C-alpha cells in the first residue's frame, strides 16, 4: 500500500468505527463538516502562518513561537533530531538564530492546508530563508490543532534541501515563483 492510500484507509477505518460506536451508543455528531471545503478554517490557519512569517522577518522569535502549542508534548523534528516541549524548541531557535541577521528573511511557498476535522489538520509547504546573501530552502509538514479557540502547531517536521528540488528548481527559483 502507498503511504497516501494507507493514511486514507486508516482515516476511513477510524471514521467507520466512530460511526458504528455512535450508532450503538446513540450519540450524535456533526456530519455536515467537509474536510475538503471549509474555507474559513483554512483561512484562519493561513493567517496564523502569515503571522509567523511576519514575526520571523521582524526578528521576533518569541512572536514566531507564539503559534506553537505551549505544552511539553509539542514536537519539532529536523535534521534527524527531535525536540519535545515548547521551551526546548524555543531554546533551539534562540541558539541557532541568536540575532536578526542569522534569521534572515523567511518566505513560504506552495502552502497546502488539509483539514481532518473542524479542530485538526495539517499543512505542507516549502520554506526559503535568505541570509547573508544566500538562499536556503526545504519542506515542512505541520500538524495544527484548534486548542482553546486558537490554532497552534502541535508537530513540526522541517527538512532542508541538500540540492535542487526534484523538478530541478533551486532555492532562488522557488523563492521567485
């Protein structure tokens, strides 16, 4: 099975189990939600991501981190390493980017928001940072969740490209697109 098929099969199985459980127990849930088409929720998530980019580009790591779940279970995976906990992720950012010039300018491209429910989804996209005259880029996948009426990142998996993208585009090409 492909990963995409396996993920959809798992989601379908979980949904069918929930329907069966609710049918047997008599509970009710909102069948009107469409995971493919809630533009308001998707716009809210995109706005959160834009606020992160704005904070980064202002040299404000605390503002950037304001959109992560402030919890010991938040997870950041990158470069073969995993950090758990909001404070550990913040400390890592502060160590790696000690000042505005080290942070550079962040641009995002090809943002794709997928909702799994009215309270949870994931975001896939590309990032480009221009620092000290060089472009660096990669991919990210974020798991986002509505916690206490605020969309936050609960899991971040970010990778850096070692060379051009599969389609041959450089970081500069991606940034210009």
